[in-house]
């Protein structure tokens, strides 16, 4: 901790974790990124795909689309206690994409929460295509 002269105090911490994910298509990249996000939160093998939610993702650049998708999934977890284990992205529409997440509500007798994720940061957020594969890297605030 560093104290600045009577104005503010800086707190240094290392409360972040990162994910790198690949996919053979942009849709698979989004699906794999969502799986990676929820694998940090819980054991996705114990999450039954009983119910589904749909998220309409506006067509933008791939980074903004992926952020939108992940932030919406995380919001469903943080606000409504949803856990997800199966994901599907349909990118056929020209102006928007449709994301589907399947899962169930958190049940403390069944699900362990490994990590509380507060948000997806802008720091080092990247989506790119390399040698016919899509790659994403992002940092999560935990």
C-alpha cells in the first residue's frame, strides 16, 4: 500500500485471472469462452442443462460481441444465480447473433462455487484470427 500526500491511498492487489481460448470458428470461440468462464466458477459437469436463456448479441467487431456475450452470461450468474454448462451461438443473421446458454439455478447442496468473478476487464482483451483459428484472451476481475 502506498500513501499519497493527504489525497488518496493506492492499494495494490493481484485479484485477476486470465483465460486464453481457441475455436475453429468465431461461434465455437464464443462457446468455448463461455465454457471456460463457467469452469472457473463451478464444476460445469454438475450443472444440468435443464433450462435455457437466449441472448441476442448485436453484430459489432468480434471483441465487442464476445464481451457482450460473456458480460450477459456473468450478469445472469451474479444477479439471478444461474449456472450454465452448454452454449450455442448462431451467427447466421446479418445484424445480430443469437446465443443460447443452458443450465440451472445455483443449488448449494449440489454446486460448489470455486471463484467469484466480478467482471470482464478491458485490460488485454483480444480476439483475433490466426491460421484459420480464432483466439481470444481476456482478464477476469475476481
